[in-house]
């Protein structure tokens, strides 16, 4: 039986939109655009050789995360990086969402535990490459993006297993990882070793079977990420 052409077309459109989204995100992280710079949909569409539609859809996604802003009749512009107060609020929201998701996902069955271990190992492997690049004095933007995608993938496992689709949607709208990636993109990720160890601790907490251990481990991890992000913002 042949594939439904409408379904196939929808998948292709989503794939194109995601590709455009990633290209615009790379542009935003590269440091080549100052805050307030205009992001013309038609110009970007010509540069990427696509129609304006996937560019417009990508901009809507980015606006939800706060990386770009939109003014009526003026279009989209590059948003300024978050200040310390906004970062603190963002990570407080993430702490509330993800500790709730962790509590709802516990206790872990074999499927969840296996997925968590795979995601943690993927994050650790890429983290090792990031650390090696930094030791060599290099900041690799595509590798940094890959690292944060693996980091997001680890947390997404728990959000997908918490049984509440709205928590997952709320977490994606926060865009916390995107803001953290923007914060570190040109300077490198300074806390790879700590983040990898904290993810491993979350996995082991689930594996222990202790009902409160996963929430405690996730709480420690997110509080630590919050403090490290704020120190980086302050330049400590």
C-alpha cells in the first residue's frame, strides 16, 4: 500500500521547517547579528532558497522561546540575551516543571530506565568531544548545538514518560536550553563534566528504586545548572 500523499507532504513540510529553524538558530548563535537586528522573512527565504512559509513558521517557534521578538508592521528582530533576573526566573520555571515530571515518571520501569541510560550515554559521549575541543582552545558551534540537543534529549525522556503532554509542551515553550546555548555558544560550555555527572546521578537514582531519590537528584541538577548559568551571566 502506498503512503498517504497528504501525510507524506506534511512530514516533508515539517522537515523543511525544522531545517530552516536550525539554520536561523545557527545564525542567531553565531554572534554575527546584534540584538535588535531585523530578520526579514523574504531575505532569509532567498538566502536559504526556500519559500517564506517555513521561515515564517520557524520564526513563530523562535518567538515563543524569546530568542526573537516581533513588532506589529515591523516584523521580527533579534532579541537581547536574557539578563540575570530573567535567567533566574526561567530556571525557576524549569525546576518546577521538570521536578514535577520526574515525580510523575517515577518509579522507572525497564523501558524508561533503558531510554534514560541511552540518553545519558549519548550526552556523555558528546560532552567528552566538547571538553576535548575546549582543551584544545576551540569552540565548535555545531558540536555545541549537538551537545545541547543531547542534553535536551535526556530531559525529554522524563517529560515524555511523565504522562502529561502539557508539561512537555510547556517545557518546549520555555526554550531554557536554547537560552543556555546562546549564553555559552561563543565561549564554550564550561560545565560539561558537572552536567554529565549530574545526569548519571539522576539515572542511578531511578535505578535505585527509592521513590524520592529521582526528584532529589533532578532538583540538585537543575539548581546547580541555574547557579552555573547565573555565574556565567555575571562573569564570575
